[in-house]
C-alpha cells in the first residue's frame, strides 16, 4: 500500500466511464468546503501542456530537460523523460506534489497501484467490475445497484460521492484502519 502523509484517493475505471467528468463535478464541491486538492492524472500517451510558438515549447524543443514556468498565479513544470523506463509509478509522481499545501490528492488512473480507490462503473459500457480483483477499491460509484459488499455510490450524484470523500478524509485523520462506510444518505438507491 502506498504511504502518503495526506489522504490519497483514486478513481479507477475503464476508458469512457467518465472519470474526468466526475472529477470536474467533484472539485468545486470539495473546494467549496475549503479543501485544497491536488490531482494526478495518468496519461497513456505523449502529451503537451505548452503550445507551439510559446517560449516554454521552444525551450523544450531546443533541448531543455526540465522547464519551470512561473508567474504570480501559476507554476508549471515540464520534465522530459528520455529513457525507455516505462510509465512513471504513482510513487514517483507523488514526489512532485507538496503535501504540506494540500488536504487531499485525487488520482485519475493508476488502477494497478496499491492505494485506496473508488471504482466507477456504468452498466451500459458492458465492462466487468474491477473490485473483485483489486482489494484497494473501497467503494463503487455506479448507475445501477450491484451485488457487492462494498459501499455503492450513485455515479450521477457527485455531492453524495463528496460526502464519502469527506468520510474518507476523516478516517485518514483519525486512524490508519478505517471503519466500513455505512451512512445511508450516500448509498446508491
């Protein structure tokens, strides 16, 4: 199990389930309650955060291995990985965050990593459940009731999923061994 000084919670699902969409709905709810939230998103492909013609793009294209772009509103770091070592592990990318400035880290992807996760499941996609094979899944957000002993959350009610996240944060703060989640208000109906 990955150890981190603040609550670390993932969202695992097959592509097309709506992980990013759900996070876009959850973040304003969590922020409105005063949380500072870090997000790590795993990408299975090359991506650019800087655009052609911008200074950072030109410097990276010219050979810079690391670029830090800073302003009074934002800091962005770009690090080129030239070696063929494979995908960076979650433990490695967590080092880039500053847990002293965060209350919570949400992770999209990294479904094979060992840390607490909420599985997202949509019946219409016809995909199998992940949680029977992943003991790190602590709840399922779904659009249909399932036969499982895990807490079930309505994937279409981000406020209820946020309640579960607040419970998760409280459990992390109070002990390393959380009690099962049972509030009826957050269960899928």
